[in-house]
């Protein structure tokens, strides 16, 4: 028997899940980490806290040892970047989170200089502070002596996967995978390597960059700080949105998924050619496995689950986001109220980093239930924004959309999503499809499976929500578009 410890290191917590080789989750645990907001638009994490939480999550998971061997697979929040000293292993500053907006001014300058075409052609991305490069540039500019240390080859940069692999292996493995690399704005999706012109654009020395491996590789060995008597393999690494694409078994051209988390990602597999993305979307490496590279069109929504958490934690409208559904279904509609959750700007397809959140359309008749329902509906509207662009690009409507993440338990949201898309929404038994994808890559890396067709049947569908689309859904969506236009003019 082989046991796979899947680490899902997300924006708000580190989850450890134990899977068997039939992709069945046996148990899980969760350790939250602190969010830091030093200034408006700045979001940081303590990278060392994240590593310690990862170790703690694994310790909690294996208090009941299974028979047989273990290995570790990793999926992670993307774009969040750490810069650390290679000799001490200490970060020079907190990790800058993908939601962080401090690179907006640099991005505007680069766009004004006409750099977008070059960046887009090479990386597949738009120039936006969401991606890692501007965070690295800020750190090198603002931490005393950082640029000089980087040029002397003393500093390393990495997304959270790279940081965890480095720490788990005691600094022996400085590696990343193609999916995380493709979200840095420094990686060439045609050559599948770091791009010298992009590194030059951001004045980032190549010595800071990790070696890039496919998702289904062996990344090293670890004892997890002595938890295991003998080292176990780290096998299978990919970004969380890409993990969900794999976990939902979207191996065919045109298959797609939506991941509901702190933010949300909509991604469609476009095959083995890195096609230019339509306006408002980006092209990323979908996943690399079995000697092949698959690409995807993707749009990222900055605030979905985070919106619900804000309603509960900051406004205290409910005790927990899970309580929102009861309030939402107690009324027939929002009575014209819309929540536009631009707390950290608006992502795809708007790409307005300076936009601010707003609640639009309130009157004296507006109640707490109207606002809570509008917050839930904002998630479905933002997904519809992206799916609409993707359908235009691919020349047809999606046959279905696979959904994963905690909010899939919200029946109101899932039905409203299906209605807005006029497309069936497919949910599977594993909410954490990102972890499932990491497990699949772990199995490929260890030779358990040698073909996509061998793992595709392991996805277990729990429900298919059929759309009940009416003209009213289109009218509501028009109201959403007007509300967005009000804050993006």
C-alpha cells in the first residue's frame, strides 16, 4: 500500500490530505495562517509560518500511521512570491501575495512603454501586479542591499511550491514546475524556460531562478523535520488552479473547470499549442505530464470566497460564510442590489487593479439578506464574465463546466451559477480537486499510471446541476455589467 500526502497550500491555510492510489481521500487536516495588510492594496504572508504550518499539518495527518510507504505531492497558491538568502534560508521579507497590488505603478509604466506585446507573446500573460515579477522587483528595490545580493548570486526567488520544496529538502532542491513558472511573467511558454528578455525587463538575475521540471517529476526527498525515519519522495507539483484542471480530469481539448476559493479561476484546456489568448484572458501552461505540455486559457477572479469571508468577519452580517445561503434563499432576488467585490482591484476580463469595491443599488428597503445574496451572486456573475470570453474564443459553448472548492456546497450558488451560464455544473466527491490533481501527478511520477485514460475513471461525480435559465437571468446579468461599469469608468 502506498499513501500519498497531498499538500494544498492555499491563500488562507495549509491543508494536508491523505489519499490512497485509487485517489480516495482518507482524511484531512487544516492549519490557517495569518494575513498581513500593511497598507491599502498590500497583502503579505509569513513564508516561514507557512512552512511550519505545512510540517504541522503533516504531523497531524500521520498521527495514525497507515501500513506501507508514503510520498508527498504539492499544489499551491500561485504567483505569491518569496525571496530568500541561499546561505541562511531566511526570507528577506514577507511573501508578497498574488492579491498584492504594490506593483501596479510599475505595470502601468511598462504598458505605457509599449511592453505588453513582447510580454504577452513570450509569457502568455498580461502585464499585471497579480503575477510574480513585479513583486520580486519591489523586493529588490525596497529591501536594503537586495539588488546587490541578487546580482552576486546570493538570493533565490520562488513561488510557494519552490519555497516548500527547498525547505522540505533542507535546501538541496531548488525547483519549480512549469505551471507555477508560467504565472511569474518571467517564463517563455514557447521555449518552456526562463526568458532572458523578460528577466532583463525586470532586472532579475537568472541566478535567482529555480530549475523547471514537468509536473509529474520527482522533486527530492524529505523526512519532514524528522517525522519520518527514512526520507520519502516529493513527487508531483503544480499550481492549485492547474491541479484542479487535472483533478477534474480535463485532459481533452475544450474541457474546462471553475475553482471556487479565496479567488476563483476559470480554465479551459486548449491542447498542446500555446495559442494567443483573447482579450481579457491569459494563456498558461495547463499541465505538463507524460512527456507532453498542455496549455489553457485562463481568467482569474480576485475575490469570491474572500468576499463571503469579508461579509462575515468584517461586516459581521453572519457568523460564518456557510450561513449566507439561508439568508439568500429567504428572498426572491436582490431587489437591484449588486456587490462588486473589487477589494484588490478587478481581475479578468476587466484587469482594473485600481478599481475599488462597491455595493450598488441600495435603497431604504435594502436588507441584510439583499446584500448577502448579492455577494453570492457576484461570484456567479464573475464566472459568467470569463466563460463568455472563452466561448467566443473557442467558437462554441462549453458542454459542461466542472466545479470544485468549498462554495460548491452552497446549493443556491451552484444553481444560480448553472442558470447564469445556461450550462450544466458538474461537482465531484472531492471538493479539493487541486489536491486530487497533485495526487494524479504523484502517480504519474512514480509510474503508477502511464496514460491519462487510466486515471480519468477515478473522478466520481456527486451531482450535476442542470440549468434553469430564463430571460430574468440575462436581465440580472445586464444589471451586473452596469454596476461594474460604474466603478471602472
